[in-house]
């Protein structure tokens, strides 16, 4: 019984870490995706200054999620990584380019435009790769015995491209609503306009992914539409509709804070839908969380470290956001 409980606990920890990464780094990558839409240097400086004090701590959660997967569910890690080598490498390269461009942009003027391009390109590549990897996992990987048995390009399908584009749109919406919350004047007005367009695009991609997912596996169809499951699963699209209505109202009334947090709620509901589709599998339709779990003694040992680290990370992250709260003005900056 303890092994089963620990597997669920560790699945929750990893899911939590990945979601917090999406929350923390999503609007950061979204700003990079939107960067070409703000051609003026003054506006670009404000955009980057809005995340300059906090952006470099976001990958902590990505490391925790990936490292936790390797330690707590080694079989899943051994199966999924060979299936996703290409998008994972592209994602890491994109994050490197984004990080280097972020720092070097402030230290040069002659080649600033080159670093701006690198910031945009790295953000777009990292986001697209994350979405494609998600789609590749959701559609399932070919497993024989205890190892990956698929090909090098199995991750590249129309569905994975759809999820990649969907995440690009979603992160861009997070970035736009972040600018609504952190900027003022003409820049904020443009962010409001972008938020309207991107919200409609995100709703379209949510609908497209939601329609396509049940056709991937019969188990997904049964999970969402079989009786009495549908009584519970129907709460997700109903909640999406309610949050969307509130988000549209907040944009129409030009609220500062509500659009960003309601967009996060849309991400949380989409994430919940992903969990509903996948549970109890960690490698969909092949390996459950219990089959992939490390020995109970190992999971217990790691829990002691996580119990200390997660509150610490949450604490210093919350403190950083509190210290640098409020609007970002053009004449002020972190650099």
C-alpha cells in the first residue's frame, strides 16, 4: 500500500513542478514570442525589464520535474527520453539562446537587434518544442517490454504540431496579459488588443486539441464520455466557459490584474484535462505510475529533500515577485 501511495505522491509532485514551470516561464517565453510586435527600443526595454528580476529562476522547476521523473519513475524516464530526444534538445538550445540573448542584449548597442532576434527565436523554439513533446507523449509512444521501440521521427505528427502551435498561442496570451498587468500607457493598450486576438486563438486551439484527443485512443474517449465519467469530466469544459466569460469581461473593462490570473486559470483547466486523459498512465497506454515507480525506500528518501526544497523555492520566488511588484516604467529598469 505504501508503494502505491508514494507513486501517487510523486506523480503529484512532478505534475506540480511542471505546472509551476509553465506558470513561471510561460509568460516569459510569451514575451519573447511577442517581441517582434514591439519594434520600438523603448517598448522592448520595458518588456524585458518586466521580467528581468525573476526570469532566471524559472528553470528550477523544469529541473525539478525532469530530475524527479528520472529519480522517482526511472522506467518512464528511460522510455520517454529516447522518444523525445529531438524536441528536448531543441527546447534546451532555445532556452540557452533565450538566456544568452537576455543578458547580452543589455551589454551591446551595435548588435542589439541580433540579440533581439535570438531572444525571439529561442523563445519560439523552446515553446514549440515543449508543445510538440507534450503532443508526442499524449499520442503515445511505441513500447516493447521495458524500452522504447519506436523510430527517430515518431514524435513528429500532425497532432504534435497542433499541440506545439497551441502552446505558442497560449504562452503568447500569458505574455500579453502579463504586460497588461506590468505596464501602462500605450504599451498596455497594445497588450490589451493582443490579448483579445490571442484569447480567441487560444480558445480555437483548445477546441481543436480537445476534439482531436479522443480520436487518439479509445481509452481517452471512454474516460471523457463514458457514463458516469461524463458527469465529472463535463465540469472541465463548463469551467473553461465560465473562466472565458470572466476573462472577456476583464479585458472589456480593462482590468489590470484579472486577465493574467484568469489566463492562468485556463492553463490550469487545460492541465487538469491532460491529467484526466492520462491517469493512471505516465507513458500513455503503456506504463502506469506504479509500474514505473522506483523502490519505496528510494522515494521515501527523496521526499525528505523535496519537503525542504519546494517550500524554500516557493519562498524565495514569492519574495522576488513581491519585491519587484507594480508597474514597470520606461525610465526605470533592473539592468
